[in-house]
C-alpha cells in the first residue's frame, strides 16, 4: 500500500494546522501562568506589608 502525493500534502497541511493550534494554546497557557505569578507576587507583597504594619 502506498500513499499518494495528494494524501501526503493533506496530511502535512493538517499537521501544520494542528501544530499552529498547539502553539497558540501554549502561548495562552504561558500567559495565564505569568498572570497567576504576578497576582501571587502582589498577594505576597501585600501580606508582607500587612505583617510589618507598612502600607
């Protein structure tokens, strides 16, 4: 059984699309993690200010 050139081209296009979608998802995940890290840092800084009595 052999695969036609057209089948290979379609498979390549589909895989390229899947890769692009995966990259977009990774970008969104990275952004969410950065946002969470920033919020956690703000909370930690607020906790320090409250515990030392400075504001």
